[in-house]
C-alpha cells in the first residue's frame, strides 16, 4: 500500500511539473529569457527524475528470480545516477549559454520573467509538498525531491532577476540568475552521482564504519575472530553484511550466529547478514587483537582481522 501511495504522490507532482513546463517554454521564448529556459530545462530533468523514479519503483518491486538474485532493486540506484548525470550535463550547457549572454546580453522581458517565475514558485511548492509525502529514505525518491527543491530556489533567483530587469533595465541579471541555477544543479548532480556511486562500488553506507562493526562482532560471547567482513548496500536503506566468524571450540555455532545477527539488527539495523561460523583453530584461542592476514586457516583471507581482546586482570 505504501508503494502505491508513493507512486500516486509522484504522479501528481509529475503532472504539475509537465503542465507548467510547457507554459514556461512558450513564455521563455516570448521574453527571450535564458533564466526561464534554464528553469524549464531543470523542470524537464525534474520530470525525467520522477518518471525514472516511477519506473524504477515498479522494477524494484519485482521478486528475485533467475540470475537476478537480488531482484531489480538497484534499478532505483541507476535512476538516481541517471538523474545526477543529467543535471551535470544540463548545468554545463546552461553555464556556456549564460556566459555568452553575459558578454552580449539580448533584450529580456522583465515583466514576463517575473510573473512566470512567481507562478513557478507556487507550482514547485505544490510539487515539493506532494513529493514530501513519498518515502524519502529511498535515494531514488530523495533525488527527485532534491530536483524539485533546487528548481524552487532557481525560480526564486529568476523572479529576482525579472524584477531587476523590469526596474533597472539591467538585462545581464537574467544570465546571473542562470548561473545561480547552474550552481544549484551542480551541487545536486554531484551529490546524486556520489551517493549512487558508493552503492555501485559496494561501499559501506555513510556513517557506518566496518572496523567498528567488526570489533563489536568480535566482542560477542564465544567469538574469537571475525574476518572477511563485507558491508554494502543492495539499494537505499537495505544493508547487507557477510563475514567469517570463528568461535571457541565447543561453542554452539548456531547460537553464536543467532546472537551476532540479533546484535547487528539492533545495533545497526542490518537485517541481511550472512555469516560463516566455525570453530577456531587451537592456536587462535585466547589470542588478542592481531594483524590482518592472521586467518591463515582461510584459503584467501583478506581485509582487517578483528579478534577478541582478552579481558584485563
């Protein structure tokens, strides 16, 4: 039901943006305003981001089967990265055009620019409100929302430029407003590309330190060593972990695995933890924190090795 609600709110925002964008393009050409064209281009990227979000949400909802053992959940991350790259490309084109117009500014209809920008602020506030009702923990939805917010700031800058042109005749204000929009687009684009890139590179989620997680796992009762630890995001907010856990001889491996998984769930919200649990060789039992590569019993050990530290006294 929540996914259906998200799609409904996103669809309403998409309808608002497409309708207004069509009007804005016409007014932009009548007013010879690059700032309005830049706003319309940004609105086009907003619409694209919402369309991609809707498509990605449907793909991500498909069950895992065949060779896609995680399903198509990373379709949302592909969508977010596509949105970020689009913003960067659009910002490059608009920056080039605005510099040209700073050198040789055309006549700009300040009144039309101001009126259109003010109405654009209203439309973007309505669209942002709709988007805020969806699940923003998804990088996909959050990316589309940030597009809308950036566009809102852009319309405010354009409205200021229109007022300046109308009151003072300073037509370069239109190009300056465009550069403000470009800066906002660059910030959003870089943020989206960086965040989606981390997931594609299977980095640990921001704010989650693998060494800290490994050390906590190694402190669990019965655990001697944790190595081959990997933490990554399948998609936004869905964290997976795998590790090799060595326990004291005679310990119940199943009980230790259950306890470690429960602690990961409580401490870090990690609900998808795959652990290989087995007894430690005798020479490792009672050994303190060691260097990487201490797991000689493994065929190809890698990464940091976390060992239980003997209690003082």
